[in-house]
C-alpha cells in the first residue's frame, strides 16, 4: 500500500520471481497494470496497449503462454481472461487494490493449473486462488478462491524457483515480527506449513511503515526488501535449497534526505541492486557481501521519485517514474561502467489518452530457463543415455556431472547435448552447471538406470561332427526372453549346421543384451582324466570324474579294482563320476584302473581310453 495518493500511478508490479535468464521465456511478454495500461514485448521492443481492464492502485499479476499469448491477469480481487473478460468465478477473490505485491505460480507438473497468491491490505490475510485453464475452452475458471494461508503479513510477496528449477518457493514477511515465511509449492500445491527465518528488523508500528517491495536476485543468492517510511533497505542471503533466509546488511537514511524507500530491483547478473526512493535511484554493488563495501559503492543514477522498477524480457530495467511507464529505461543494468549508467528517455511511452500507468509494474512468472530432456525415459546398464538442455539463451559452457563419479566439461552450444554410458544399475543424480555470461545455473535431475538382462553363453564356441545336432542352451536369468537370429524365441535351440548363432535378450525393464557363439565342424573329442582323488567329504577332489571335451558325445565309464572287478560304471552324455564307494561302502585306498569309451552320435567314430587312478583317504 503506497501512502501518497496524490499522484495517479500505482505499484502494479505484483510479485517478483527469482529465475535465471527469464528473458528466454515469452510467458512474461505481456504486461497489464494501472488503469487500462499495458505493454507488449513480443516484437522485441515495448509497445503500448490500452486493451487492459485493470483499475487498481498497486498489485497485479499477468501470465501468457510460451508463445506470448495472454492467458489471464488479476488485480487480486478480479481475474480477467485472454479476451479481457471477467473469468468464470473470477470476482470476489478478497485481495485489495492497494497491496504492493501478488503472484501467479504454475503448478510444476501441470500446464493448466495456476496458483494466484495475494493479500488483503485491510485484514492482512495471505490467501490464494486456484485457476484451471482447462475449463471454458481454454479461457479458464477460478476453481477455488480465498484459501487462507496466514495472518498477519505485510504486503511483501515474492516467489522463485527452487534449486531443482522445477518446484517453487513463495516468500512473505510476517507483520509485527522479523519473521520470513517461505512456503513450498510442488505438484501437490502450496504446503500450508512454511519454513520460518527470524532475522533482520521487526516490521511493526503503523502498518504503512512496513510497505515496500521485496525481491530475489536471479542467481537466487540474495533477497532484498524496503521498509518505505522507516527508510530502510535490507539485503539478505537466500538458500534456494531450504528456503532459509540468513545474513543481514541494512541501511537506514535520515528523514531530512529521503522520505520513502519503496521499489528495488536486481541487475540480470545479480551483482547490482537498484533502490528506488522519492528522490531517485541508487545503485549498490553486491560483489562483496559486506555492509561497508556495499554502502561505499552507492551511486546516484537519477534524481526523481521512482515507484517501481522491473527487468523486462529484454533485460533492460524499466522504471515507473511519476506515473509514466518507460520514462526511464536503464539499459545494460549489469554494466560495470562508471556513472552514469545508460539511461534512455522514452517520451513516446507517456500515458495515452484514457490510460493511467500508476505506481508499479505487473508480477512476472518464474518459469525454468532451462528444460532437461533425456532419452530414453529410463536407461539400461551399458547403454548410451542422451541428455539435452533446451533453452534459447546463448550458453558459454556446461559442466556435466553424471552421478557415477564421471564428469565432462563442454564449450559452446554443443555443450547442451551429451551422451553417457552407465556401467551399473541404480539412481543417479545428473547435474548440469551452465555458464552463461555473468550467470551460473545448476540444474539437476534423478535418472534411473535399470539392470541389463542376465543371459550368456558359457563358451565362445561349440563343435558338432558332420550332420549331428547339438543344443545351444545359454544361461538365462529371471524375466528374460530371447530372440535368436534364427527367428526362434525359445530358451534354447537345436542346430545341425556350422555358423554364428546369436540372441537378443530382453528383460522386463526393456533392457537388452546380445551374445553369440561359433559352431564349428570338429569330430575330434579330447579327454582329460585326473590321476588321484581323495573322497573324504571335504568338498575338494571328492569325486573321480573324467572330463570329455567335445559336444554330443556318448560316454561309457568304468572303474576296476586290482583283481579286475568292476567297482563303478555309468554311461550317457553326462558323467557324474565315482565317489570312491564300493557296494555302498568306502573303497580302500589304493590304485584302481579306469576305462572310458567315447562315441559321437550319427558317426562311426569310437575310441577307448584307459589308465590308473589313485584313491587316497
């Protein structure tokens, strides 16, 4: 609420958002404020509009779509749609026409749901409404209104993106205390339990003593506010991960020099803070967070009453001066050049007939300046994942951190694209540290890597002899299906021809792996037989097993004692081996004779082998 009503201008700038490189978005290209005033930035240069329906002293908020087309705007008591008509259920919200700030915050996970946050300067209630743009053929409907959050609060309301650049913080200040209230906004809406930070001066006394703007820098490092009639500017540190406010650099000026300190704005690079007073604009340098340094850095930029300042989509600083929008534009407000900063008069933007600009400028919406994209939606072990960042900003470099101990620094616009292969399954926090001129932004997302299928051949090759048939039977884990290069989809296949056989294994996550085996024509069949074993049940060398090194062989295996009696025999394609027992009892230690007869199916190849084995107990 602004004290001086003699001048016909309003602080329409409802709600400030801390977002890096907001100029990359068109959601903030249309401004409506004051009495029927408006500005269109869609052409690249500000053009006056007189189509608005606003009639408010101060707070107002506006939002457009990503193409710069109007969605809706509100003064806190009424909501107008894209056709400048009152939205369905869009009256009686309970906000006041003389509150300093308000806000529009989108639901992070919905393109249709928005939260309109405002306060009533008479009751000091903080409230919000829920707006659903899916209703009335895209013209929207106020689904709920006058949803109570807190009492009493000052007229300071500010929102910004969280450190994840997806969800939001909503900040206000309690009246009568030094307490900041920070509300979390996510897909579930506004959490009614705020994070509290008690720091700085108490906002008390006559209610209008605590009026004035509160804003957060684009890098989300600083929070600043004014108490107008107390003539105090305070600068704090802000933690966008926790919503906590800390630190405190404050300046008070004597009443014989300045009567009111009301508006403020940060430069795009967050290095400078511009403070608007009833005698002009003061620039403060925040390069060193120290009260003596900041105060010594002050520069007078202009010498006239300033009611509101706002960065435009073009990164110029627009000043509301004596009710005339754009009377001053501070170009390059991030400049390190010495005084004077480049200030341009725009006489052509003076109030046209029937339009009163008022004291302020509309609230901007904090849209993520960068959009994270990845393909596929979830990854697989040992498969490349594609990461992309979408933005219209010019990027100098990006440092990618993949969450598995690997990182990559890439320069230029190619830095917005990268690929990475994960060797293990799990959840990985992927971060991109984006360097863009003076700004450094970090965006992170959790990425899921699913395990690869368990399927493999035990050997690189197998052999068959002439026209015999062998079975290819790989090891397969649970929930795994196979597609063979023969067209088969069974767990194993029979083959009777030489060549390379392969399969594609797919698990229930959709992850894949391939393996192959070479089938050779080889009729040789090698045999390895040990010469000693010790069947004492210690788990080591307890059985006497001859090893047949060929496939599809039939084996006859016999063991004889020294008198030629058969103590053990078996036959088949797989041999289990002798466990050192005779007629159910442990055989005595000594030397035994063995015989192995090998034959290959569908061939005439047959060969006998014999030798001695020592049994030791």
